[in-house]
C-alpha cells in the first residue's frame, strides 16, 4: 500500500541512520522518527482514533509531520483546516497547540504534559491493517471565497508523483510552503517515498530558511512568488550566495519585477521555472522564466490536457479567448461535502478553475484573468494581476495587491494596496496607472505594512476589500 508510514518503516529498516526530517530545531534519523511516530500512534489508539476517521492538525510543521505519520499508522486521514473553512468534512479529532476548536471534533491539546506522556509510551505496536485510500484532505486557496476540501487519494497523488521531474526535482529540495498546503504535503510525501530527508521550514523566519538552504546544499527551491521574493531579499541582506541551487520553481501569482534576475545572482545563474495548475488537477503548464510576463503560463506538461472553450463548452481555435479547463489522469472529481461547488467546477471529466485565456500559435497558454477575480469599477472590468504587475514594475514597490471595495454610496471602485520603499513617488505612480488603465485605474491607493496572503502566497483580495470598504 502506498502509505507514507510504510515509506518510513522501509527507510528505518534499510537506512536507520539516514536523515528523515530536518527542521530549524530538530534532526531525526529514520530510526528515531520511527520510534517517535509509533509512540504517537500508541497515544492516538489509546485516545480512540479509529481507521478512516479524519484527524485535523493545528501544529508546528515538524510536529505536524510526525503526527501525520502516526495517523497513517492508524489508517486514519490527516488534514490541516484553513481559516475561513465553514464545514463539510466530518472531522473527528483535532490536535492543537492552541485553543482552537472545530464543530463536531474532539479537541486534544498538544502541550508539554501531552508530549511527556507520549515519550513514556511503548512503541512495539503493529500498524492498523485497514486499507486507506484517502491519504489527506487538502484545501483550495480560498482567495476569492470559501476554501474547498479536496480528498487526495492514491489516484489523486499521481500528479505529485509525475511532478518528480518538474516541481519536485532536486536532491535535496526545499519547499517553502508549509504542511498546511497541498504542495508542502506533496513535498513531504515525495521525500518519504524516495527515502530522502525532508527539510521542514514551515513557519521559519527568512534568515533561518536561507541558513537551512545553505547548510544543506539545496539544489532546488519551490515556493510562491512572495516567498521567493522574501528569500531573495534575506539572502541579499546576509550577502549570502547559494551556488548549489540549480533550479527554482514558482507557482502562484505575479512575481515582483526583477526578483528572477536577483535570484539568479544569488544562486549563480540558476534556472527559474513558472508553473500553472490547480490542486484539483496538479500542474498543467510550465515555462522557463525568461520574462516577467505574468500572463504567459507556458507549454503543456506531460500527462496534462488543457482546452479553451466558449460558454457552450465548444473548443475554441488558437488565438480565441475563452474559459480554460484542465484534465489529468490523477485529477479529483469533486469537493468533499460540497456538491454545489463540485457541480460548477467539474463537468464531463474536466475541471474548470475559473481562469480565462487563449492558446498562442506556439502552443503556449496565455492567461487573461479569472472569472471570479475580475475587478469591477462601475461596470468596467480589469484583471487584478495586470494591476498588480504594473504596480510592481515600479522599483520602489515591494509588493502589491489590487481589489474592489464598496464606497459609501454603494458603488464599487478599485483599490490598490502597496508595500513600498519610503521614498516612492506615489503621485507619479498614480499618473502612470491612470494613463495605462483609464477609468479602471485605482481610486484608492493605500500603503500597508504587508499584503495579506494565504499559505500558498496568493493575495487575499477579499480581506483587503473588507478592510477598506466604506459601506
């Protein structure tokens, strides 16, 4: 069975002194990790965790990994519930280091007393013999609405396994996304499957992440544009160079102008790739990051099918814009506990992510926006990624995110939140925005300490809209 606990057991048998997990504070060998996991599994069984139950984790990243393996030992299903999730998944247990609660779940506080008790547990118990098909419940980004639950089955993990030659290439590789994200979990899964050390940096500060990358001679880094930008800024502040880094894979939204060039300087000429896809299907397209064009999604990846269709699902010719849809061998076929959302997004074997775009004559995909994310200024619509990218062209802009907000009169206008250098010429930027976007230019520009982003690095535009609403 393709169970990550079996991966750990195999690694402990074949290479007991090999490293299983390395975090900013902990290094565990395969043999040590096996003992810790089996002690945790004993505690889960004592508490009453049963095969097939969904167990939510609200824990630091390294502890999350050990609990995840212990949950697999008991043939249960692990998950990390994001903020804003309103229910639909029958969660039986919650293990947390905080005072978090979930409706219907038995909450267990993981404190020093709990861990001391676990440390005294025996570790000779046998794993559950129950078969486990669903390995993880993960969630969509939820940037424009409620996060949606996705069951990662053995079949659904195929895109992650196919990604070994793309997103997860490198030995060792470093994923900047934490275990609460699909790609953070995917990195852990593939490291365990391959018997490689997993470098856990979820929640670590940038200085620590740079140190771990250097100390472990990381050959490949994966992250969101914002995470890569933060990594580069810290490396530059430390005057650190990372000659071991050969590739950087970026997934998500617009990367600030010049970050790719700065990353290559830090890593002595690494190759940077941009990836486009969805948790529901895996990676669909990719490209070598040679320009800062946020609309260029690249060429089709092996095993993926992508079409651009009209409102009647008729495939459109090259150059004609329409709705983008994906299909992969390992794609899921719906959301857990949300039949309404499933019916809208999954039709006739295709997943409709809500993206708009067209195919170019060279076979590449150009994205023109998202149906649900298009900003509306009194009836004039604009792609927020265009606005973000234009603002980021200003060398004094560190980060940017556009949004639409309700004015006191009830009319919606476009706003732009900026993280900037102190000496930015705001009036000059406003003039350029007006010249480029006309009536769709932002009517509100606000300097903020940071852009609110989710765990995958995507801007939370709804949060900004609520913050600046005048109604």
